[in-house]
């Protein structure tokens, strides 16, 4: 589907997007093909001021039923069985498809922040893990699938931001 918008300075941005399944960017991430030159769509106010981040490593998608979600992702993308892990501090049971940025997360119980988020917003992205070259300071440490992750205090945002040391 074609899409686009005008930036506040009047420059027109254009793209095409496609989705898998009934939701746009929810349970299944959407795909986008930018038609606008990168210089017009990235950092219109200047270049980023930090060089310690190296891009998004993982997108965590909140799901109600982990086994059913795994089966849907395997059918849609022909993926092998995921690695699984529980993270009590994050409040979730996790499944990661090696070689992809997708982690599926289901609440460990009905009182967790993740359960409340699913009740409010449905199955959708709930956290992002950014690659970082420097040891993150502060935050809550964790280990996800063999990688050291530090979670920033972003709970007030309604989603979580983590940093994975490269």
C-alpha cells in the first residue's frame, strides 16, 4: 500500500508498506520500502549526537499464548523452533528465533506489567533492545539468550528499552 506524509518543513515523504495478517505492525511486524531519499527522511534536524548505539538488536512482541504465537511465526516465516527462556525480572516467558530480531514474550502471571499491557493494547511490540558498544550504566541487568542486557528505567513509558553490550 502506498503511504506518505509531509514533514513540518513541507518536504513530502513517501513509502510503500505491506503487512502479514490483519494488524498493521502489531502481532506481525509490517514491512516498509522507503521511496524518499534517505537524506530527506533521516535526521532532518541534524545528525544523531550519540555514536554508542548500534541499532536495534531485538524487538519484543507481547503475546497472550506463547505456543500459539510461536506456531504462527513458524508458519508465516518458515522459522525453526525458537530458543526459550524465562526472565522473572522482566516478568515474561520468552521465545527467540535465532538469526532474527524477534522475541515473543508472554506474561509470567496475570499481575505483571506485561499482562496489563496486553489487556490494554493487545498483542504488539512492548520492548526494544538496542546494541551498544559501551557498558550501560544504571538500569536492571539481565541475560537474554547468552547476551548481557541492561534495562533502562522506562516503565513509565508503557514499554521497555534495553541495551545489549556488543
